[in-house]
């Protein structure tokens, strides 16, 4: 793929990442994502256009508001940079194809859902359900020959987490189950890689917290969306190779 095309995709991703920050900050609070414009949460001063350049403005301002010097979370440039990298990566890996478009939509959605789950410990239906329908429609239109794969992968991934939720109530919510459905529809057979990686890493983090905090660590609720999303990124780019290598061990 032409490097310039990849760079342009990454720049568009940075801009989308800036918008995703707005979505992540406002949707859980029931605030419009259209108006009012961006403002400092501490002093309320409107953010100037030149202070709203993805990543760059945060670095120039050293993570502080220009007007009141209040700290600005590093989450903002992280979301922007991550979204830009995923857009560039999707175009680099899949080219200018329908698969790249589906991956861009899926992975961008996972970025915002992960940010919300980290901050609020919820996965809002307002974002998740339209995303499921959008990705499903795209897959059925653009890859109709794989409809059975996407359907079984989605139901299988969601069913696995649903059973886990029934066995251990409170361990995860229905938002995680619906997120697994989205991953299956978006990734197809390689969702197994995403689920395996996400759950193992989340479990290891949970064990680490318990070891570090003792009994108090058992009460810490770990957001699952970021781990499943990280697994989904790996599966999107390298899932087929990982599956082939794993199955080759038994061949």
C-alpha cells in the first residue's frame, strides 16, 4: 500500500479520535455531542481551535488548560493517537477495501467503548447497539458468502460470556456479552483469538490486583471492554496467522 495513503488515513483517524473523545465524555452523561463546543471542564472556557489539534495541542500545552492551567487527562491524546494508528494500520493491512472499512468502523467503535468502560464501568447501548447493526449490515452486504461464519462467531462469543455471567453473577455485565456479539460479527472466526487474549490478560490483571491489594483487590471491578478490544485489534491484524500457527501444532 502506498505510504502516503496510509499517512492520510492516519490523519483522518486522528480527527475522528478527537470526536470520539467528545462521544466518550458526553454520551454516558446524556449530554449532546453536537453542542456546546469543547470547553475546559475546570474553568468552562471554550477551547480555541488551535488548542484542539489532535495530540499536538495537548503536547504543546503540556497537558494543561491554557486559561486556568488545570490538568487535562492524557486519555485525550491517547484516544486520538490510537484511533489514528488503527486507521493507518487498517489501510496498510487491508488496502482500500471493504474489509478495511469494516475494520475501521469496528476498531473506532471499540476505542470509544473502551474509554467509556474505563471511566464509567458501563458499555452504553446508545453506541453499542447501532454499532452492532452497522457492522452486521456491512458484513452482509459486502461479504454475503460469509454470513454463516459471522452469525456463528457472534452467537458463539456472546453465548460464552453469557454462560460465564450466569455462573458468576456480577463478574461481568450484559454489555460485555453484547460486545462479544459485536466482535464475532466483525471478526468472524478469528474472534476466538480476540476472546482468548482478552480474557487471559484481564484475568492476569485481576490476579495482579488481588496480589497487590489483598482482600480489597477482590472488590475491584475490572473493565473488560479494553481487554476484549485489545484482543480484537490483535485478531483483526494477525488473527488468521495466529490460528494457523496454533492449529499447525496439532497437524
